[in-house]
C-alpha cells in the first residue's frame, strides 16, 4: 500500500483467480470483485466485474449518508 500509495486495502490471489485462498474464503466467482464494507466490517454491496466509477461513487455516498 505504501509503495503504490493506495488509500485502500487491495488483495491479490497470486494468479489463482477463483481458486486461491482469498477467492475461496470470500466466495469470488470473477475478477475483479468489489465489496463495499460498512464501519462494522459488514458487506453491504458486492459487484462481480467492474461496476464503474459512477456506481461505486453512488453506493459509497449512500452508505455514508446512512451513517450521518
């Protein structure tokens, strides 16, 4: 994260898409897979494939409004 200056956690299954330990634990069926977690760590949304910037932004905004 520091090297690439990422502001979020990112995980890679070492080239084993759909079969590695992360895919098995998180029930991934496609890459990329995006999860939106709330402050308690609960999965609030899941997208298989790229949902697009507008969809992600809207989902994050809606979740933040819920917490206010």
